[in-house]
C-alpha cells in the first residue's frame, strides 16, 4: 500500500510538473531556476521508482506508464526536451535582438538623455513659456487623451515665436515621459525631433532615425522582455535597405506581439523640425504609417505628436477633432503653472498604475 502510494505520488508530481510548465510558458515568465529545481526533483523520484523495480518488487502487468508500447517519451524526457527547446529559443532570440540593435545604429538610452536635458532647460523657462505649458497641461484635450481607456491620437501645435529647440510643449512631453517611466504597466517611448537635426552628431537626423529609435526603445522595454523578431535576410534588408517602410514594418511586427492588456504611450516632440524641405517627404510617410499602425493595434496606444510652431504637413494627417492649438502666453484664466503641473502629474500617475477609464 505504501509503495503504491509513493509510485502514484511520483506520477502525479510529474503530471503537475508538465502542467506547471505549460502555465509558465503561457505567462512568459523566466523559468530556468524553476525548471532546474523541478527537473532535479523529477530525477530523484524516477530513480526511486527504478530502484524499487531492481529490488524485485512486484511489477504492474500493464505497459510501463512512463513509456508505452508506442515508445513515447517518459514524463522526465518530455520535461527535459521542453526545457532544452525553451533555452535554445531564448538564446536564439537574444542573439537576434543583439544583431538587430547593432544594425539599428541608435541607442535606446537617447530618449532618457533627451528627457533629462529638456527638463533641465525647462527650469529656466520664462513666465511666458510657463504659462503656455500651463495652457497645454490644463486643456481638456490633453486630459481626455490621457483619461481615455482606448487608443487615441493627439496633435498639439503651439502658437509661439520662440526659436529654441526646447518649447513649452517639449517640457510637458518630457515630463510625461519621465513620469511614465516609473510605471511597471505602461511602456513609454519618446523621440525629440528638435534635438536630432545635426547630421554631424546623429547618423539619422530625420524620420528614419525617429522610427529606428522607437524600435530600439520598444525592444528594450522592461515590461515586455519577450518580444521576438527573427534576424534573417529579410530583417536585414528592412533595417539597412528598406527605408522608412521597412522600419515601420518591423515596428508594427513588434507592436503586434504586445498583449491586449498592454498600454503604450508614444511621444513624438517638435515634429515641425522634420518638416524642412529635405526631410518633409520622409516625415509625412513615417507619421502616416505610425498613425495607421497605432489605430490598428490590439493593445491600447496613446500617440502624442507636438509641434513647436505651425505645422504645414504632418498636422494634415490627423482628424480635426484630434488637433489642439495651444495659444501664446496671454491666456485668460491660466496663470498657475505649479497647480497645472500637479494636476497633470496626478493624471499621469493614474495612467501609470493602469487606472484609466
């Protein structure tokens, strides 16, 4: 009786191990340590079973439950094979990600650096720019864009004569990015066009560089480390010779792997810097593709595009109801910059915790 119970317990443990493995695979968790422990326990239980057999204990007349007449794998072998496949796939995926990151030619850390620089510049804003930032923050369009639990797009352009590459809208956009970076539930991506126009400093000072940066940031998003992209000849062609269309195809493929519950906030600042004669065609093509990708995503995506001045081209790709005009400094009733900033940060914390409705 006791021996039969032990044998049954060993079999049940193996069955539970298989079930646990299936659950872990579905939830895409790191399983190395768990699987190693489970495999060692399984080996011990199987050794006990074979030792009982060698001691001359009575054998069951039915075919061996571990391996039947059709020569199927034992539970231990299934577990070991599954683990080897998972490790091989993970190694192949990591290798592909490294190659892709290398061929992108941009650093995912640039967004954080740009955000820090913009916020430092914002500390020296004039009263005029502070009031304009307050108007942007306090607008119902921004509040609705943040509060909605659905995919939404917003294009904001400022009425400003400021020629600096860091505008009031840039400051708010960087603040939004920095706040959302602390969230474990929201992926936030930022590209500051106004800080990447120098061909001597940036290898891709245009819309192509923007899409490359967004791909690099998404690949390194800590919330979803399991994004997968096979590095093959087609991928290499999209990265090196596919231009904006090929890059957008890669971005769309990565975005499609995010679960439906994911929240992605996509921030593109100072797009008017890329509306110059030598950049405008690529900019319009890239923004048109991004809007199409965002609107077709299965997860929730928030796209905010800002322009520090009058946008003559990209603005036309947005619906009229998704366009916000931020007036110049003389805004009646908007004079408390600190209060407006506090309200925005409260709303962003709600988004970061997933409490959007």
